[in-house]
C-alpha cells in the first residue's frame, strides 16, 4: 500500500495525555497530502525521547483516527528516514551545504549533505620516473618504455578505469585502473633545440562525471656561465670553462663570482642586454664593459649567441653581482 510519512510530532515526556497526543496525530493527518485514490494510508513518525517509532493506521484516514488504530512498525532507535522538505534556500553555508541549497529528501540526506559533503578527488602527485624536469637545450627525454606513478585523494570517488595519460597531443594510456603506476611507451626521444617545454597530463573522472587532471612538465633551458678570469677577452671555449654555470630562464640572477681578476658574466643574447649590475654587499653599481658577442656550442651540439660582460676593473675579492 502507499504510505505518506508525516514528521515532526514530538512526545516530549511520558506525562502527555493520550488525548493530547491524538490531537497532534489528527492535525498531522489533516495536513497530509492526498495520495492515490485507492490507498490513502498515512504513516506517522513519532520521536519518543531517543527512540523513533513509525505508526501506520490500519484503516484509511478519517475523522475517527486515533492511536488505537495504529500498528508499531519499527521501534528501533532513530534511523533518520524521516522526510525533510525545505523549499526555502539556506541563507548561509553550513558544512557541506552551501548557501542557496534547499532540501527534498530525508533527514539523513540533509545531515549527510551538511556533515559528509562530497569531496572531489584530486591527483596529489604525478611523476615520470627517473626524469629530470630541467634539461639543457639539446638534451632529451628518453623514449621507449617509461614508468609513470601517481597518487590520488578520496580515491573512492574516482570512477573505475578512467585514468588517461597524454604526452603533448598523443594519448599514451586510457581506460586504465587507478593503480598508481603504469609502464607506457613514450615512442621516440623528446628533444628541444631551443628553450621550451613538454607537458605530460594525467586525467581521471570522478563519480559525478567530472574530469580532473594534473600536469608533469619538463623544461629545456640555456646555460649561464660566470666566474673570474685574468683574460680581458674570451673565446667560446673560455666561456664554457668559467668556474660556474647553471641552467636558467633569464639573465636576472645573482652571480657569485670568485676572488681576484676580472668578473665575467655570459648569457644567451635571447635574454636581452643588461643595463645595471649591482654589488649586493655594498649596494653600489659594478662598472662593466660593453659585451662581447660569441657563438657557443653546448655539450649537446646546439649553438647559440652569448653576451659576455667583463668588469671594468680587476677585483681582489669575491663579488655578488645581481642583474635586474
């Protein structure tokens, strides 16, 4: 039979009379929605202290409805199955229920929405094993069989077999389980002969059919060279044998030049000319000569032009020179 549940009748204590209790029952029945014409039965839920009791009338709703015509269906502790309908929206966010939320379900549904909101999964890590993320221009990401690893949060909210990995525009893996590791074929080596980047992506689908992702990037960079030398001019070989070098993305760096001799700073011409050199220990400008321009071929056979700046004066001490 069809049963309509009416909520909210509370028997606060054992002193309430049967007449008072029946009056509340009758009022609830009068407010009940009409169900199908064939079976207009009404179910009532009463909260008796810490117990929840469902009553179902043995006859159709009528003016003579009383507690004596009911049957106890469930006397267990409250299960939270009471209907909870609120068409007006929440004015403020409470827990997992955001402002603007309305309710049309059970009390358990409402409490779950507030206390146990849906937490979208994320990729908390994504790595290509044994791979540096900074490479010198001309170096490579080795192709062939490579291992990707990843971790996720709230994995129970990830749909099964929805993991996908791409390399640039190429799909390497799809419809895979969220098992945290896969060996895939990258194909040919990935090489850049100018400064640039290459992106690997991992994708998943959550149980709300939304896609989420994480990126793993490899960057190709030019090398900066700097140090001290007694030479007033340098050759390409002299540049690559200066005391210090590192991969970087611009000329704006603090160059810790060693003691004695002229201070040299060399970087690719693509970074632009420098207008100011500052001694960080004194705050004064460092006088530098106009740059030499030389072509330098790196260890991977890629050539590019470099600006090489020399301090005007030979300096006895070490100097921290900042550009930019």
